[in-house]
């Protein structure tokens, strides 16, 4: 059985690869195909991926001095092609949404902040679980050392000053999105999610991983050490990351299981059966 939203999550690195090809002056087919497939899988997460794609493009343009306008035009054209390819699915979707969810008042809680800043920072640590329900904290763990190394990409002269300032701006924007309720709704297509309240957090983790990689790549090129030593250090880092990820994932799955109280698989199957039984009635207008 497919993990929910996994398709879009898996396609985001390919979308970024497509942007890199556009920057290099190559054809934008990879970007168009991957973004269109993402839209077909899930429009909300694709909307988030699209926001991140724009942020990533402008971040990369700070490192480029030539052909910026050409790159922007080609990026806009590729997105227009994505919209055209997705239109046969988007129009029925829009008609369905207008006739359903958008026809009623969408209640938005009158609050300015979701979480305290300190609570968000703690989520970068391993084995931190809140809840998947509304009001739950986002999962931001992507390695113990990744956030620290990523911040050095902003402080140290690894990249040009414009790039470092833009990196800091994107990090601040993500942190503000997690803390400030209106910005969080912007990420969720201007609606209040009823669960998984920060669904774009994986994009924040991805950006931190990219920054951390750039720092380590810079260090490996500047420090005079042998290739065998670099491979050894990379191997040790991979082992540490695998252990951390395994431990964190196990903790999250266990916590999720405790929260949902599925002591046996048969109990889960019964719950799914009950929910499907209700959903089967939604074809009947009288049920609403």
C-alpha cells in the first residue's frame, strides 16, 4: 500500500533537478514532467512544492550573473506547460471544490501564532513527537548536525553574500511559516488543515540538507586531506545518520501507534472498514 503523499515528496528532488537543467540552458522536460506528475498525484503538496521551486530558483539566481532574464522566462514557460497539461484534471477538480468545500464558510481560528519559537527549535532534535492532529508540532528532524552545519552556510563565506542573505531569508520564512498562523495557511492553500498542521516541513528539511551539503562539499575541497580519509569520514557520517534516522523513525511510529490506540492490526482493519462504510454513503445527496 502506498504511503500517503509519498509521490510528491519523492518527486521534489527531481523537480529541483529540472530547475538545474533550466539554469544550465538545457530543455525543461524533466521539470515539466515531474511537476505535472506531482500535480496529478496531489494538488496541495504540489502547490507547496511549487512555492519551494520558486524560492529555490531565486536562491540559485543569486549565484548567477548572466542570463537571469532568460532563465526566468524559460521557467515561466515550463510552468505554463505544466498548467496546460494538468488542466483536464484541474477543471473537474475546481468544479468539485466550488460545489463542495468552497460553497460553505471555511472556519479559520482567529489566532496569530501557532507555536512558540522555542517549541519549533526543539523539533530539530531526535525523537520528538507531538501529535498529527490540529495543534501538533511539525516533524523537523533531519539529522542532529544538519541544522548546525546548514547555519554555517549562512555565517561562513562559503557562498556569495547575496546567496547567504537569501539563504537566511528562506530559513526565516520557513520558521515564520511554522510560527505564524496566516503564513501557515498560505502554505495550505489558504485553509486550516484539520491534521498534519505543517505539511510543508519536509521542504524545510530538504533546504537545510542542501545547505549542509554545500558546506561539507566546500570543506572537502578546501581542506588538504586524502581521498581515502574523505571516504572514511563520509562512511562514519552515513552510519551515524542511519542509526539516528532508524531510532527517530521507530520512535515516531511507536508514538503514532500509541496515539491511535491500534493495539492489533485487526483493530486497524475494523476502523478502516467503519470509515469506508461512511464514505460509501457520500454518493447520496440526502446523506449530506
